């Protein structure tokens, strides 16, 4: 297949209808296993001497289309799909570290990623440090001979801080640590870490890639060698594979990713502009606003600022929760990147598993709220926020 622009690849990459009786949309291979023509063929397939599907934990034609598509979109050699974002994150880390190793982590990660780091530390003696990743010398001072992975989210959930991916990739190459980037908030439409030097990209595909709030899934992109290793070890033997139907839904979701992202981004700019002038809002943290402290990093690596806004209200947890309860159109829910605008309170919801002092280090206080700006008319989203703000 020729190389096309990303907006075309999201629709076509990895699928040739003539191989599937002309079906315009990729067929759903809802099959757990695949029959062999002979015992000898079974032997050859297991030995790796003949290509072909064996069993859906090892590969499935619908899933293959998704994996080829995401690899192309991220600019990597190969892709792998998982049952959840956490299955992708855990398969990556279990493949890259051994007892005694060290992981350097951005100061702020999704709550369950923090939980996984703690589990690795407690049970498998893999140490980690959460650090601010803004200054080169500061980052360098934490890299040890045992540092095998530099793991970052950017933008960080939910504090919206950014990490300079070229800088981190340079440090990874110099020290031999693998750079893993969770690209959930940006998606490959806004940011392509592998093209900036990262080794592995992971996603919670549950979010913008699905886009419709109906799938929990994960994706990984990296070198052919790394993806094959994970496919045959920490995916095959731990087992966090995607179902063919969920892969099919993600193929469908990806087709509209660019148009949806444009709308999420433009809606977020409108909402942020209204919010920042409201007296009951103490501060907005939105990479698309001129007050944002890392505008230089956006210019280096992001096409647009994204559809997520975090903000602080005057008055702490009770006021934050009251604001949520007064909303009518906007739904109180974790997850993000859906058509519906969603709001959540990170300190008591997505990041409640993170101890309070670590939350404070990450910048997650009781007055912080996170808004996933949806695809509705932005005026309707704002009217809802404004009427709720009037009541607090
Ligand atoms: N990485 C990031 C940045 C995430 O935000 C999440 C989930 C994950 C990984 C894990 O993905 P999952 O297994 O849920 O597909 N984030 C959530 C959030 O902020 N609200 O609900 C889930």
C-alpha cells in the first residue's frame, strides 16, 4: 500500500477489501481458533515454519488490521492490541524490567499506572522515581546504571504538564534506557512520539481512539523485534489480548479520529476561554491557553493542544463536588475522549489510589477538576458549566 496522509491511513491502512470478498468494512473474525488442513500443517505453524492463524490469543485477522493500522499511524514498525490500556502498560513494563532495575517516571501518571509501579516495587524489587521532567540536568541526576526505562505521559493525566519528548529520547539513547510514552491524551493525530525518538508508545484505546465510550482496550507500538517479543511473552503468557469485536470497534473508531480530535480541540479552546474569565474559577490548566507555562513544548511536538482541561475552583473538595452535582448535560464519569463531555474529581476518583502526599507532589489537590470536552455544541457545554458555577 502507498503511504498516504494520516487522515487517509486511519481509514485504509492494513485492509484490502479484495482479500475479503470485497467487503467494504473489515470483517469481524469472531473465532477463538483456526482449523488446520493437516496435522503436519499444525506442526509447521507451531514451529513458525508456516504463516497462518492458530488461536486468537496468538493472533486474529480482525486484530491484525487494527495492529497494522496503529503501527502506521504512530510511525512505528509494528503494533499490538490489548484488552485494556493497563494490559498494554503492564505487558510493556514486564517485558522491559527485571528485579533490581529502576524506572524513571514523569511526575504524574494515571492512578493505576502508579498502582502497577508500586506492585513492581513491592513484589518484584523494581524501583522507580517520579520526577519533574522539565530540566535536563535534573533528569540526568536520577538516571542510574540500573535505569532500564524512562516512562512518561504527556500531557500528564490529570495535571496537563508536558514532557519534552526529544529531550527524553536523547537521554534514553545516551544511557540505554528504553523510552516508553503513554500517548493516550494526545493520540497519534496530535503527537507521534516514535518519530521524535521514543522506543515504545502505549495507549488506553478506551479513550479517543475508540471515541464512543463503548470499549475498554489498549494498544502498543514499537520495533518489530520488541513487539514480537511482547507478543510471544508478556502478552501470550499473561494473556491480556483484545477481543475481535473490540478490535473491530476500534477500527471503526479510528476512521473518525482526526475529525473528532479537531472538534474536541476547538471546543476545548472555546470552553477554556470562557472559564478563565469566570470569577469562581481560580485557575485553568489547559495547554491551549496563552497562560500555559510550556507553550514551547507544544510547538515542538503537538499539532494542537488537545481536548482536556483541568481547572481549580476556589473552596476545595466540597465546592468541587458541588459543582459536579449541579451539572445537567455534562456527565460525572471517569474515562475521557468520548462524544459526551465528562467531568471527574481526580483526588477522590481516578487518582484516589495515589497516597495524598504523592498526589500533592504530582499537583493533584482537592480543588482540581478534570473536564473531558466532548463533541456537543460548545455553547451548550458552557451554558451548563456557567449555570453550575452560579450555584456554588
Ligand atoms: N494511561 C492513561 C493516560 C489513562 O488515562 C488510562 C486510563 C490508562 C492508561 C489505563 O487504560 P485502561 O486500562 O483504563 O484502558 N484512564 C482513565 C481515566 O483517566 N479515567 O478512567 C480511566
